[in-house]
C-alpha cells in the first residue's frame, strides 16, 4: 500500500505482553503516517497501561461484561468504516469482534498462523514467517502495508504521580532488583518457579550485590500468597504484590536495575522500559516469547524440558510448542539464575 490510508483499526485485545509487542508496530504506523487516524480495540486491563497514548483512539473491550460489551462496541462503531483493519489476534473472540469493524482491507495472519479460523474473517494475509519472535511476527502487518521498519519504540506515558511512587520505593542511586514471581493463571500454564528458589536468589542478591529487593504481582490470591511467602522469608524485601497499578509497575520497572520473572507481562513491560530482564524459561521458548532485547540474559531450560517431557529436540518441536509439565520449571536452578545475575551486573556496571 503506497498511499497513506485515512483510517486504520487495530484489533489486539490482550494480553499485557502481546500488547507490549503490538505497540512498536503501532508506533511505527504513527511515525510513518502521522495523518492517519488510528483506532485500537483493546482489553480493559491492557488499556490501563497504554490507553493515554496521544494520537490513538482507544476502544476498550471488557470481556467480563459478556454480550453487553459486544453491544457497546457495536454502538461505538455504528456508521463508521475504516480503510484498513489489522486483525492482530488469533482468538475466536477477537474474530467475532472483527465482524463489527467495517473495513475494505482486512489483514490477518498467514494461514499457518491464523488459528481458530481467523483466515475466514480477513481478505488479506501477511507473509508467512517461520521461527520468528512474536514481535517480529506482528511487524508483518507493517510489511503488508508497505511501511518500513523502524527501531522499536514504546514511550508508554507515565504521570508525575507514577514516577513519585517509583521513587518512593526505589530511591535515587538504589541498586534495585524487582522480582515478579508469577505468570498469568491459565489452564496448564506451568510457568511459575518455586517460592523457595526466589527466596534463595533474593538472599544472594542482597548478600553478594547489596541489592534492594522489590516483589511485585497482581491482586490474585496466588500472586499475593507468593509475595507474602517471599517477604516472610526475606524480611528486608519490599512486598508490593497487589498494591500497584500497571502504570506504577511500569514506573518501578523503569527505575529497577534488573527484573527477574518467568514468561509474563512484566518481562515485556521491563523490556519496553529498557530495563534488563533475567527471564526464567522452561515451558515456553524464549526465542519466540522472551524479552525482545534481553534474550541473552534468559535462563533457557526450554531445550532440556522439550527433551525430557516431549522426547524430542527443539528443532523437532513445532515452533512455540509448550511443555505442559507441572514440574518443568524446576529445571531452572538457583545457580542458573545467580550466575546470570552476576554476569549481567558485571556487564552493565
């Protein structure tokens, strides 16, 4: 596409990490076509993180509201027509929502990646890619429009209050390690590392590197229990589990020296903030879903998990195949993480 479209609708509801992967694509469109009206249909939680970005119209969709959410979106889109729809989510719910968007050009994933019959809801496809990071795959939508890639940028707005919150908990010159111990709670997800291993790493970071430890997490029962257990074993740490907004968490991550976390939204939030991440990966492939700029720091036991639980090599596994074993994350050892921490701190000193 050579002529700038007058309007583009982006459909990407969730999750936090995937919205962080989508944002650089949207920023690229903004920079290349500043006069094009951009409208983003997004989940309500994710909207809390990015919904105040200037120059983008956001239409939050609350899946918890059921049919009422569909009716509200239909009302807001009534009488509107876009030049282009970028259908950037392979989920049946998203495809059903896409039927509310009137657009002449409807771009989706290539057929190999268009799961849940997404290809039935589009009339153009991006070019196939094999073995690509999620964010690189999403940049295929910019390619389909003829928009050249730019260095990824996020520039997530933060208020003075958000920065003040972060400064309160990570004062100037503090050498802070943020631990975000839990991934999203989904069926057979199995991405969380044992509490006692986080405790061992926290103690090591304090004793060896004099680091301030901040524990974060959402308000779910599991996350608050994780935070409380780590704080009980490491009284020096600051436990903010269930006590931060997404904006406050983003500000904390921006001030942190390092984040340690399994495959989760905060990994990609920290990456967006330019903060080094030690990702803990065994049940998912960090070459596909790891922190985009920090994959060299990842503890990658995914090849070992694939070999142990699936009986094959990474090369023989399908791209992005998950390991659905409850104890697979135990392949990540405390020594693995401590040695990564030592190396990272030497490198960024």
